[in-house]
């Protein structure tokens, strides 16, 4: 097996059963804020040819640093077979079909799929609402000669699940930040330093827990950090180590691995890692001195990188949507119906959220399910965002502003009190499909008996079933789907036999189920 880094979470995995292209990201993401680091815009032509003609394509999730829509649409062979995670929604499949892909292998969460010629894969799915209804996923590849785990930035709740397919030879994992917190928040410098240090420490600790659980022969820090080449955001880069930013580079995690007595492998775009006969060999695309200079003289490296892309950034800004006269009325027509269908989520916010887009201030009144002009009343949350960016995602009808806008770090925020997940869950769920799931998830977190749904029965297809899943009380009116002879709770992938109600995922967790009659 050979694994070639193509930047960030991107890997080209060559096996005796075919090649798998994972998360190819080349074009800057999130309004041109995130760039691949180290840069991958100078790969060898032979490698690019292999990248564009894989046997299989795996996209871990919908975020733009994993699903590079502009690049993917014009480069990857359309006859490639797509390995689909078993997500509860079809958003990823719909996007890839829109690009012209027609061959799909739908996998089930955590189950091995035989692709032929001795190649097996398993895709593990996480569907927490905090990742948006699409979720996140990790890939396990076993070709009979080696086992590779591509965890990217999937935070699986079962620490040992990815190891159950066999002894792991190579583990690719995120360790760096991939969020806007805390840098965009209005905090004094000393407090910001505390928040950044705490966030970095938690990131590294979490990654090491996965490393210890999977216990691979070697670990590759991946899926970050990005770098920021726009002059307005350049301060987010960690160069000296003193910057108040959660984006330290690979060196910090490699040192942590070394301190723990584990083998870490530095991979830059073009680095090849070959697994054969129990041995691991690493070949970089440049002399070691040049590889070292990327990190030891990072400031100069980023200055050259930035100079090459500044004209592109200038051209990108020219495409941002100009202010309109009807931003408020557009958001009212879009968001009022979504707020009306989510009383539990609204209660979770329980306050007014102010969106300041340039000189326009808009109040999202969660208690009253309203969107209106802000009148200066007390608020618990405030976002200040460049008007053109808000207009752009509004014109696009972007259903996930976390992905479309907030990850850009091109905003500032203020809040009263601690983090409130329901505020961001609202902005990640700006469609009927997504909001229905966000509301059901909010309701699930409360006692279902309190809301009178646990004892209810509902009809799904030709069957009558109890309304809540015995796993975590997910509302099957929202999360239940028929798949052949099985009912699937798509929140966490639990399956039940349609005829008997027997749980196929765990012992002694049956679902009450019967065939519908004429009187039902």
C-alpha cells in the first residue's frame, strides 16, 4: 500500500485493489480565507494525472476544505466510483450527482465493504447535529498488506471503533484547529491568550486519545492547519508560536508524539508513504533541507505563497455580492418559516441574536420566532459581518452558514455567557430538511416522556412503529426510513427487522413494530 499526501486531509491511497482519492482540496475555501498548508498548487504532473483518474473517490463530509466543489467539478474522472458514507441525509450524494458522478457504493456505518481484489473499506459515520445534519466520517482501508485509518477531523465517540478492523499501520488524524473560536470573539488580550491556549491544549489532548486508542505503527498529522494569505487574516497564522491563534503547524503534534514514544510522520503535498512487509518508508517530493525550511523559515515561505495568490484574492473579492435594498425582507421570508417549525431549538437560544451586516442591524428574535429590524433592545449574541459576505450567502441560499461563512473567520462576535450550541445549530440548518432534523435533535436531548412522544405510534410505509428509537430516543417521524426489510434510524444508523422489531445493531433493544391494517 502507498499513501501519497495531496495536502490538508487529501490522500491518494494506492492498493493492489485500486486507488482511492480522499478529500482532494486545492482551491482556497471559505471566501478565500483558508489555503492548503504546505501549498499543493505545484504538484508533479504525474501525480496530478493519478489524482484525476482514481478508481474510487471518498469525500468525508460537506465542508469546503474536504469537498472542493469548484475543483472537483472540473478534474476527477466521472466514471470514478464514489464511496458514500452512510449519512442520514442525501446532500453529499446529490452534490456529487450534480457534478456528473453516477457510480456509487453506499456503505453502512462501521461495516466492511468488499471492493474486490482483496480491497476492503469501512466508513465510520458521526452524525452529531454540531457537525450539521450531514455529519462527518472516517475511512478504514485494508488491502491485505496493510491497514490505513484516515480519520481526518472525524470525532468518533467510540475511541476504539476504527481499530476493530485489524492492527493499524498508518493513522492520519487532525490535531489542529478548524473553527473560528475564540479568535473572532471580543475579548481582552490576556483573556484571549487563555482561551487560545486552552483550545490548543484540548485539541492536542483529544488527538492523542485517538492515537492511543488506535495504536497505529505510525501517525500522520493531517487535516490542518490551513494558512491565511489574505492580509486581513494573516494574523491568524502561527509562525513564532506566540500568535493568539488555534492553528499551530505539524511540528507541535510531532513533538507530542515523540514525547509519548510514538512514531510521527511529517507529510507535505507529494510525500509518499509506502507500507510493505511491516515496514514504513517515507519519500518527500523535495530535498530534506527544503522541507525543513517550510517550517523553520515559515514567514518567508508564507510571504512567497501570499505573493503568488494576491491577484486571485483581489479577483475573488470582485465576485462578492453587492448590497441590495431588500436584505431584511429576504431573510424574513427565508427564516421566519424555519423559526416557526423549531420551538425547541428557539427555546434553547431563548434570546435575541443580532446580525450586523454593514450598516444594517437585523434582530433574530428566537423567543418570538421573528426576524426584524433591530430596535436596540438587550441581546445575548451579536455577529458583525461584512455586508457583501452576508449578501453572498443569502443570494446562494446557503443552508449551512458555518461552512459557507463562519469558517472564513471574516467576522467578529460577542456573547453573554458560555457557548450556546443552539445558536450555531440554527445557522447550520437553514432549510426545511435540515431544520426538521435540528428541531428533532433538540427535542431528543430533553426527556421524550415530557413531550408526550415516547408512547406514540406513527406510520412509516406499511408499518406502524413506536415513535422513538430505543437507542437515544430519536424521533422516528423524522429519522426513520425503510431500507428493504429493515427500518433504519438515520440519526445514528441503528437498524431493526421490519417483521419482528428485533434490533440488528445491538442486543435486547427491540422496537415495537407491526404491519399496518385498514383501520390504522
